[in-house]
C-alpha cells in the first residue's frame, strides 16, 4: 500500500509541475477567452490533485519518521498552494469573461503558488534539510 501511495504522490507532484504554465499563459489568456477557460479548468484539476497529494502524503507521513519541523513546513507550503490555487480562480474566471483588469492579481497568485511548489519539491527531495 505504501508503494502505491508513493507512486501516486510522485505522479501528482509531476503533474502539478504543469502549473508553471499558468503564469506564462495568463497574458495570452487576456487576448483569448478560450485560453482563459482552459486555465480555469486546469486550475480546478490542480485543486483535486492537491487533495490527492495531501491524502497520499498524510498516509506516508504516518508510516515514516519525519521531523516535526518537516511536517509543519510541508503543511504550511501545502496550505499556501491550496490558498493561492483557490484565490486565482476568480481572476481567471473574470479573465475568461474578458475583464483584463485582473491579470496582475492572477499572475501574483499563480507565481506564489509556483514558489510554494518549488519549496515543497525541495523539502520532498531532501527531507534531511529540516531534520
């Protein structure tokens, strides 16, 4: 069971890397509402993937010995990712409706999400950093 959870967790992490495209595509979405609609859908999928990552990660943490600091940092980064992913939804929907005034807000939220993702990948790759 642990190996299955690990595999699913890793695949989820790799798929979430696609979130790097959202800040790149936001300027293009301002010109094309269809692109903005795709970004809204991709963001929704990302939210479900975060839930899968949270559940599989929680299972694996319960089976392994990670430091309390590592667990706290991982949860904080995950909460930032949940928050930014959720907060970028409204600007993306407005962008799909043609409102270009929300581009900066969408960019900031998606960049903060990606920075938190990079932090998460760093502590997942080298958990001894926070031992």
